[in-house]
C-alpha cells in the first residue's frame, strides 16, 4: 500500500501525503510551489485562467497520446496520481518562448494579462495535439474551439485567435518530448501497481487496484465520496458547500477504462472521459459526437468522466437525455445492469444503493437507418449548462418512413430528473399525428421557471425541437 500520491510537475517528481493531497491543484501550485503563473479567477472551471497541461500515460487517451489542457482550480491534487503536469511557468524553454507565447506577444493578445497564461496553455495544448498528430494545418474553427474554455474581459478575442493562427506548426517542439522521459514512464508504471491509502484526521483517500476492494471500502465507509475528475465535486467544494474529506478514487482499476464496441454494443467504463468518448463515437454515431462538441470546454472534457455526469443526476445534465434515447443500461458493481430510464428516481436521487458504484454503461449503436437527434438549448453556445436538452431516436418500419417501429424520446431541464417521454412515444407508435403528439408531449412535463429559462420558454423549446426533428427527418407525415 502506498501512503503517498506521486506525479511529475514540470519534470520534477512530487510525492505527497495528506497535507497536500486534499488541496485543489491551483492552490497547491500557487501557495505551496510558488508557481504563480497559473491564475485563479472563477475557481469553478468557467474561465480557463488556471489551465495547465496534463498527461496520463497509463489511462486510455484515445483522443491522442499527449498532454491535454485541464482546469487546475477544480482538480484535486490526489487525483493527479500517476500524471505528468506542465504549468505555464515552465513553458519557456531556456531563453526561447513557446510558440503560443511568442504569437500572443506578436498579435497583442494580452492587455491586463490575467487571462493570458490560461489562453497560452489552451493554445499550447492545441499545438501539442497537432504536433502529436503531425498535422501542420490549423483552421480558424479549430483555433476558436481550443479556447472555448477561456474568458478574456479586456483584450477581445480576435487578437488571441490571430495569435493561435499565426503559429508555425512545422516549427513547434513537442512538450511531451521535453517533459516526459522513459524514466518517468517506468516510475509511474511501477507506482500504478500499488493501491493508495492516505489517512489523516482531515483527509482520507483510498485508491484500490480492484473493484471488489472499492465496493468493500464503500460498504464500510458509506460517507466516502467517489471521485471522478471532480469537475462537479470540485466546484461544490470551492463554494464551501461540501468538504472533500473522504475520497474513494477508482483511477487504479484498469477495467474501468474500457471503451469498446462489440457486436454493435458500446461499453464504456467509469473512468472514460468526455474527450475519449467523443472521439470514439465520431464514426459510430456522429450525431452524439457533435452534440458533445458543445458539452463544457476542452479543459472539462479532457478530465470529466461520462459516468460522473450520470451519477450526478442533474436534471439539466447533457448526457442523460442522449443516453436515454440510446436505450443505455447502467452497470453497477460490474455485475448488475439496470435501464438508465429506471436509474433517476427523484431530484438528484438515483437507484444506487449503499456500497454501489457505477462501473460503466452499455448501449446498442443506432442502426444506420435510424433517425437520431440530440438538441441543446443554453444561454450561450459554448461552455454553458443547458436550459433544455432533448433527444429523439426513431426506427421506421418502412423505407418510405410512413410507420414508426419504435421511438425513444427524452428531455432534460423540464422536470426534477432527466425524463423519458413515454406517453408521447406510445401515442406515436399508434398514430403518426404530430399535432396530436405535441399535445401529449406538453402534458408530460411541468418545468420550473428559474434563472436559465421560464417554464413557458421550456415548453416552447421542447415543442420546437420535437417539430424540427420530424421536419428534418422527412417522415411522410
Ligand atoms: C465549467 C463547467 C462546465 C460544465 N459543463 C457541462 C455541460 O455542458 N453539460 C453537463 O451536463 N455538465 C457540465 N458540467 C458538469 C460536469 O463537468 C459533469 O457532470 C461531469 O461529467 C462530471 O464528471 P466528473 O468525473 O468530474 O465527476 P465528479 O465531480 O468527480 O463526480 C460527480 C458525482 O458523481 C459521483 N460519481 C463519480 N463517479 C462515480 C461512479 N463511478 N459511481 C457512482 N458515483 C460516481 C460523485 O461521487 C459525484 O457525486 C460542467 C462543469 C463545469 C465545472
Ligand atoms: S479559475 Fe476559472 S477555470 Fe479555474
Ligand atoms: S487580457 Fe485582461 S482578461 Fe484578458
């Protein structure tokens, strides 16, 4: 058993116990390591000022085998076990600025400068991805996409976009080559073989190697919180609504990194991140992959787990409606499966019992002939929580699309839980009457009015999504 977590920071080995393992990384960098280049502004993942680069060599990163930007303000230090990190303080190579830094200077991409380290790291992450893929062309859209997790209140975005576009990718040096050595790889691989238990009066952290040990720990410690990437938990902790004092981490359990398709069925383990899932689904269900483009930001997607989004059971979470429409099943403790539609019981209450962990999800791939659409309505396009999200998955009986064989409809932001709209589904199975179905649809939910949207607006949006789906899919109505 290890009683320390280990990671590399700008090439230097860090071995940390209870004193630091329960801190948020941004605080640790600034207040313990004096690495003050990394800024803290919002402390809730929304502005990107705290962006750093992380490489997790022993987890599957199917979105590329390289360093990725993440938000350090909501990342628990303990969760970095086994990683290699690079902060903005180390980006300059001797006297030579990183191309992202140079370009920001040349394009006047900074005024007060508070957001600048975060933008530099977001751009450096994009450069690293391009270098790893030996891709020397960057489109304007890619430049914009890489910085959707960063906010600037004074420069304006055009000079920053210009800076990203100005970088000569043929001359960029790999950060991985600079900061990740075979020595580090061997060291971290060795550490990954041993479970971690850190205990003090204020902080307990257990990371077992097996699922059975995790289940046993949770049974004995019902007050322990399972930590995914802490993109939800870290925000609540920073707002001082909870204290992350007893943590169960699943990061050393290899089988939870599963992401595979067998016999047209996708299985996704509890440790799979949004970036990995999005990349994996690109060819298998492009609609889902595109929907995830507007899920949070690159920094969040690079660390947040899909299962965290399900376990969180937020009524406005973006994946539940999509996965309900895909008829997903939740896998519990590796040996029990329940339909996702039976998982959400009440506001933030799930079917998980004591000692139960979500170990994964399974769902059948939609048929090539299926019509499937996922919609998100939020107050801004990028990096915003939904006011309403909506999903429909339909199989037709005939090529002329006159009769529905089966249909699944789900919505978020319209009730206390993500909702399957079963009455509307049943209505449409018997009669293809869209106006009639719209009446049933409205009768199935009673949304709240809140800061994101009024109840009336939510009704209108759901109806519009529903009608748009049928207008687009060309059913012979
Ligand atoms: C800036 C920002 C933007 C965001 N944007 C979006 C967005 O666009 N759409 C959206 O839906 N969400 C969004 N989120 C919310 C969040 O990123 C997601 O819910 C994410 O999937 C949570 O995953 P995580 O791994 O970080 O979970 P954590 O924060 O680690 O955990 C979340 C919850 O799940 C539980 N949990 C984790 N793993 C398991 C498991 N295996 N078994 C049982 N319980 C488990 C935890 O105990 C906790 O209660 C955003 C968050 C931030 C900070
Ligand atoms: S400080 Fe704003 S995202 Fe971390
Ligand atoms: S330069 Fe001031 S916030 Fe961006």
